[in-house]
């Protein structure tokens, strides 16, 4: 691949983010074991997995918070693994971390403007601020309020809004449903879907809530003990017996057969 093609912006449907055989460790503990995946432009790709599967490590490896020991992370063909997190943000990866991490003593608007710290296009920043307020009207109502006074759901909206202010090529969303009521989860996911459909925002979404994630995503990967054990179109994953049993809590077939299947040692199909 020559330099011109390496740095060409991806078209809708082409791979914007790619992981190739990524292995990440915490000292001697290996958290990612040869993870390869692709996120196409304009799509939502979800990463499912139980506690400790390696989802957060995966996000941190993409955003540059952690460096992989092996393998590489590519953004539009350019290697970003090994870069500092701020360089990764500048190249177009916005990380909306688990637990939101808004600045509690800054106002809502100051938090949003912090998201644009890498940019100098004043008019563009104003447009994006208006866009965020359009999608999250509650943030406009509360723009002068310290972020620490917002509810959990509003802080999640603010964290997503701050991510949008970077004008990302890909947005990493780590467990946006965490700790929120079912009504708020529905509301936030409806906005995530609209941002993708109307603004073409590409997203990599980590979720334990497979049900909501697979309904909003185009494609999914299942991570278990640091390995991808299943991948495919979200619709197919949602219909798969394995996902039904292990992530959505349904058992296939009649009760007796279902129980047998449940007890059997898992083999991913
Ligand atoms: P959760 O849904 O609980 O956040 P996860 O899928 O995001 O889980 P990770 O947090 O990525 O999983 O953890 C992957 C593995 O790495 C686990 O075995 C975990 O115990 C281990 N791990 C995570 N953070 C550390 C750390 N700071 N030091 C050592 N091991 C860690």
C-alpha cells in the first residue's frame, strides 16, 4: 500500500478502524489474545462480553491508554497503536469511557468545549455545539450548571456530547447503559441510533447489555477471556441460540432440552 492510499479517508462501508492480532497485558496478565476486528465507516459495531472478558482493555488499547505488546491498531490504514492518547484523539478517535468521567466542577458547556481542545475552527466548534444541544436538549437547558450536579443519565449524554465535539472518525462508547434505568437506556440508545443514521457517526460500542446493543448495532463481536469467539451481523447474532442463552438469558427449545443445553460445556458455533 503506498502513502497516498494509506492516508485516504475511508468511504462509507469501508474499514475505518482495524485491529490486527492485538495482544495486551497488565504485567504478566494477558487481557487480549490475538484480537482482530474491523469497524466500517458509518456503522455501529458492538463488542459483547461478560465481566472481565477484555472489553475495556480493548477500548483502552484503541485509544492509546494502553499499548499492545503485539499486533497493531490502524485508523484509515495508519498505525495508531503506540501513539499517546492525545495524538490518537487528534487523529479522530473519541473515547467515551465507562463511568462518564465528566469534569464535575466545570459547567456543561465548558465540558463540551473541552471536547474540542484539539480544534481551532471556531465556526465549526459553534456548529457542533449547536448540534450537540439539538440532540441533547437537556444539556442546552443546563449548559451553565456544573456537570457534577447532573443526573447519571445526563452525565452520560454530556460524555457522548463531549466525544462528538472532537468530530471523530470513530467514537468508542464504553458501556453507556451502565447504572441507568431502562427508560434512560432506551432514550440514550435512541439518540445513539439517530447520531449514526443522521450524522453518519461511526461507533464501536462495548456493552454487557447484549439485547440493546445488538438492536442498535450493524455488526457484533463476542469477546471471551480476551479472544473473539463469535462475529457477525447483529441481526444474526441476536437470533443465534448461543447469544440467546448466554447473553439474553433465554433457553432454546422446551424447558428440559434447554436445561441440558445450559449445563453442557459451552462450545461456540
Ligand atoms: P468489565 O465489564 O468488568 O469492565 P471487561 O470485559 O471490560 O470487564 P477488562 O476490564 O478489560 O474486562 O479486563 C480484562 C482482564 O484483565 C480481566 O481478567 C481483568 O481481571 C484484567 N485486568 C483489568 N484491569 C487490570 C489491571 N489494572 N491490572 C491487572 N489486571 C487487570
